[in-house]
C-alpha cells in the first residue's frame, strides 16, 4: 500500500524529527529526506506536501544549506518552518536580515488571517521561537498572516501557489495550537486523509519481512527483553513462524535479576523460540580498564557480534538477523539526512562486519518509541511489556562513569533497583520516560554512625518525554527523592551520597554516556 506522504526536508534542526512525529500523530505518513532533494524527486515520489525544517545556519553563512528552487514550483504545497521560511523568502525574492536580537524561547504571535494554516486558531497565540534572522519583507505575491513584536513577518502565505511559512515551530509542544496548525496543513491544504496507522503498519511490515526472508530463510533475533526487540521479534515470528530463533545474550551489564526475568517471560509466557547465552564474564572482562564511553560501546558491540556469531553457528545455519533498531537510534548515530551531526554510536546501527553473512531485518527502523508501543498493543502485548522504560543497548556500562568492574556493577544494580521500586510504588513509572541510577567516578566523605566513610556517589536521573528526541527532567516529589536516597545509602553498602540530575535534553542527553 502506498500512503499519502509528506516529505520533510532536513536542514539540521534539532526539531526535524518532531515534525515527522507530529504528522504521524495525525495519521499522516512522513519521511525525512536531505535538504538537497530535488523538485523532480518530490514529484516522482508523489508526495502530498513538503515541509522545510528549521536549522542552525544563517542564510548569510558560507555554505549555508539551500534547497532546490524547483521545490517551490513542483506542484505540491510547501510549508517552511523557521530556517525553512527564511530559505523560501530568499529563494522567491523577499528580504531576510539579521534580527536586532536573537529570539529564543516563548514569543507572542498575532494572527491576522484565521484561515488556511490558522483556521480555528485564536488571534493571539504563544509560540516557541528559535531564530537569529528575520523576514523583513515577504516575497512578491505573499500575504503576511502573522506578526510578533520582534518579527514583522511571523507567518506568510501565497494561497494560489500553495506556499506557506512560519517563523516559529508548530511541532514543539510549547507552541499553542501547534498540532492544529500542522493538521490544517496536512489535511486542509495537502488533502491527506490520515491513512497511516499501526494496524496498517503491522500488516505491511509482516508482508515485507516475508518477502525479504523468503519461504525457506531462517532468522535470528537478538532479544534483550525490552519493548523494541520484543516487538521486532513478534513481527518476524508473525511473518515466518518457527523459522525464527531468538537469542538472549546475558552480557553481565543488565539490571538486577533481569536475565532470569527475560527467560521466564519469553519462554514461558510468550512462547517465543528462545536460546539464552550467559556471556557475562566475556563482556565484563573485555571492558576491564576501559573508561572512554565510545570505546565501551564499540567493545560491547564487537563482543555482542562475536557471541552472536558463536551461538548462531552452534544452532545451525541462519540467513537473517532481526534487530529492534529505532529511528532515533539511526538519527543519533549516523548523519543520514541533512547536515545533522552524530551524537553517539549505537551498537545496533551502522552495519555488520563482512565476516557475518547475515542480512539485516530491521522492521522498526523508521518508527519512534511511542509508535513501537502502539504497535506492541496492536500485536497483543500487555502493559508490562508495552510500557517498559527504555534501557540502553550497552546496558549499565554507560551508566557507570569510568571503569566497569563486577564490584561497581553490583553497586549500581542494587541502587537502580531501589529507584525502580520506589518510582513504581509512587505510581510514576508509566509517566516517566526513564528513571534510573548512575554511578559516578568519585568518592565523597560521609558519616555513618560514629564512623567516617569515603564511598561512592550515585546520581538519580528521571525524565519525561514523548519520544526520546527531547526530554525534560522530572519534578519528582521531594518525599520520593528522600526515600530513594535514604534507602540507597542504608541498603547499598559502599554508597554514601545521592544527587539528582536536573538537566534537560537538549542540551544534555538522557544517558550520561
């Protein structure tokens, strides 16, 4: 099935993925493509519309990204957002200049024309702005439909050519009525009926897997016990049945009692064909003396491949490797679209060593985490699986700053278990995107009883997010934090101090490494 599609041209904004995500929330399929995508390619794709994302550049910068001018005459509606608006303005003969002062954060916008993009939107809205340049004059033929105190042209349209632009970000939750504005563009202007659903995705993904693997192919799936690999395994099992074998590798970097829980859940309760391999000594040994986080990730990824190769060879001949790689994994690992920069490597992204003859099956590669959860519900998973908090592929190795040792792993496991227990007891587990403990590479002085101590420090991290692309630190109740701190210090011998992380993403990442 071919879905109505809106293409998002990526100019490098941290919010580009949010644009795509918000459109999908409207049941409109969206795909992110490079800013250099040609007008001819847009026509060839049969796109229903195009959105030009924001970006960190100024048009006056040397080498600033510019789109193909034919985009504006390719016959489909185009919406420019922030930098995308400036690019549209410059390409079509308007005037873009440096703002008297950079506008970042909340801004008040006055809507002059409550139709088109602003149909059903109040005439005064609070929006999220992030720009250093402004549009001084709209291109010929455009109408100014919104203004603000710092921007004479905060919104403009050319209805006859179906060209629209905004100097603020409707995709960000801070913008009032942002979802309505995007819905006006997708449905009202582009004519999208909303045919993108997880039910349709499940059927289409199953058919694609069957076609890729064929009638005789066999696949292995690296099952971690998390939502991503679980849903990937269910899709592949749905497509090829018992020609799938799931392999769970205990890398020694898991949470307290997690290996036993995974085996019980998937073998007994879900009847997935599962083989468990205890390789904990191999992983922890390979990490001895390593403190650099990127080296940790690479070592874990390499060791995982070695273990997987060994187990798969022992079990027989396999043609395919199924993985639960998600879209944010791809975006944060490699610069696949536009000028966006890689943030970190991911052990599931970037291909396999040539010596492995597996072909990759990645049915979730284009989905965000909350879409995977919707898909999990569609496939019959219960809430215990659907709402399991994300856990990094490298496990506790990236929550231990500094060297990973059996002793430090034990400390972190027990501290992290306290966090999980108390967050669940407080009824906050499902509300939080992630909540966990981090073992810091420092010791501090403390007093326990009448004795001086010099022991480890743990940081608590809890964030709220819709899709992991941006996140805000959670305002946990002080009583809850006090309980967590008291229990960790009293129950985990070797830790005498607990701190709370109040950093958001951006500028920080969710994980510490």
